[in-house]
């Protein structure tokens, strides 16, 4: 099946969405409003479904339009980035990299890599979708993100998972906690202590519950949160201790918190890059992906 449309058709569609109407989009694109309407009608005819719902007061996307929007944005981004890759190098390149990332990696680890990348390519913009593990995979599969940094692969045959490292679970406590003087702790040491952690719906919690259940270790999860950063806030306030992936803990010296190794057993989660099997990264996304992968071994 061959679908024919022009890049300007896509720009017209996105312009109406971003600017809220046909008149505003036509002015921004320097074409007449009837010409813009014909462009969008031609795009809808090429795809075979209506993308916009028009009324006298407002314009909104149809369900198909909402599904196509991220793909259309990717199309524009990759085209512009590809042109820049041909015509410019290094500091003169422009474009955008869109990636999905689990929040634990987005909070402490990812900014360091972005900073290093910006030192070489300062004009590249980033759109970071900080999502849960399942949502991260879906975002990559749907084409909303070029690739993702995630803690697991998927049964989806269209997605690949490249393992980069094993991220161990550690204990986080205050510096004045009795555990702070210990070099390492066992999981049984934590029994009876008040813990703050993520909810049972989290992939991290599911992994811990599976491992500790087999060992018959029962931990007291007094506080359950949606984000690990919230559990760290509870620890800082002196309301308990927390178990979380090392990647989610503050790097270097923290004025209040310390982390301790947990053993017997050492529990880890896989961290890796998820990509569409038949997808092709834009030049800048490929460069950032390579730097991201290299950072785990540096």
C-alpha cells in the first residue's frame, strides 16, 4: 500500500493543533486558509481517516488524529534533523531528541548524560517522557519516543531490549539511623523496621515482592508512594527507611541520606535500551543513544 502526501500537509495538520485553528495556522505557514484546508483534506484522504473534527467554534483531533499526532511530529523532527546532519556538524546542528525514560533513571542518571551531550551539541533540544516501565515500552512501540531507557524488555515482538547493566537494590536511611554505621545489611535485618517504598503496581515493587516472597522475608511497607523520590522525602523526614534501586539514589555525598549495600541475596533489576525492531533513529538520537550506552561502561 502506497500513501502519498507532502511534508507541508503534515505541517498544516500540526499547525492547526498547535495554534488552535485554521486561520492561525494559515498565517503562521504563510498560505491561504483555503489552501491549508485542502492540504489537510488531502492528508486525510491519503491516510483514509479524518484527523480533525471541525465546528464553528473549535477544532479538535479525532481518535485517529490523536494516534497519528506523535508519529507526524516524529516525521518532521527526523526530516529536519536529517537535513542538519547533512549540512551542519557539531555545534551548529539543531534538532530534537525524544526519548522515554523510567523516572528513577531520569532523576539522577540521565541529566549527567544530557549535560555531556549538550557540551558537544548545544543546540539539540530534548523531549523526555518520564514514564513508568509499561508506559515507557508503549511509548516506544507507538513511535511517540525514538527509544527508551527502561528496566525490562517486553513480549512485544516489535520492541527490542538491549541490556546495559544490572542496577542493585540498596537501603536508604538517614545519617543518624542505626543502620548508617553498617557497611552492608541483609534483607532480614530490615524485618520489623518501617519502610517507605513504591506501590505494588510498580515494576520495582513486583520484583522485590517476588524475590523476598520466595525467601519468606516479610517487610513492613508502612508508606507506599507512586514515585521513589517521594519515598526518599519520607526517609529524610525521619519516618522510616527505604529500599530502592541504586540508580534512584543521590549520587555523591548527601547531607541527610546514606545508602547501604543489601546482601543475602543481592537483588538487581536489568536496565537497558528499548527500541522498535524495525525503527530507525534520527542521526542525533543515534548519537545520544550511543553516548548513553557508553556511559554505563565508562
